[in-house]
């Protein structure tokens, strides 16, 4: 059984207020607290790998978790804004057995959840995409998704 903690990046500065490269847009103070909430909630979950979109807001969302576990944050374009559900799902299926935290954007998360729902996976918690929240996705040994459960953002 493979367990994936599929995280939407925490609250970042508004696009309209950021006048630099969008992928460099940082987390807000609330986003930093949400990131710490993710660290606190997932540090005992047995996460063995942390992978993120290259966007700073995604990296910064899971950086405290990785640091607390002595892990590095790997990057994948399959999680970057505008990527397809197919790319993200292929990444999830390619990962070794175990527990992995993935940090992505709302559009990628929405596409993945819609694909899972279309494939008959029950989305426990409904279609929810709050910033700083995560889904626990479980895959069986054949790479089929068997469970999807929503967890709201928390702050510390």
C-alpha cells in the first residue's frame, strides 16, 4: 500500500500584489503558520520522501516538514501549475511503496481529484481545495487509488 499526502500550497501573497516572477511568490504569515501546521500534522505519518512543484510557495509549504524529518525536498514539474492530472498521477504511480508528501497547486489538485472521482474513487470530504489543506490518497499494489480523504489546513 502506498500512501500519498497530496498538499495544496499554503496561503501565498496575492498575484496582484507580487510584481516579480510568479513562481517566486512567497507565503504570507498565515501561509507560514499553515506550513508549520502541516509539519506538525504529518511529521509522525512516516513520510519518507517530499516532492514539490518548483514554485517557492509549494516548496516553502513542505520545507518545514522535510527539515523536521531530515529529508530534502525534490522537485517535479508534474506538480507545477498548469500540469495535467495525467502527469501528476503518473508521478504518484511511479513512486516506490511507502509514504510521500507532494506539494502542488490548486489547478493540478482539482484535475487529479476530478480524475479520481471519474474513476469511481470516493472523495471523503467532497471536492475541497483549501490552501494549506491536504488529501491522503492510498494506492494498492497495482497502482489503483482505493481511498481519498480530505484534511483541512491547520495552523500552529
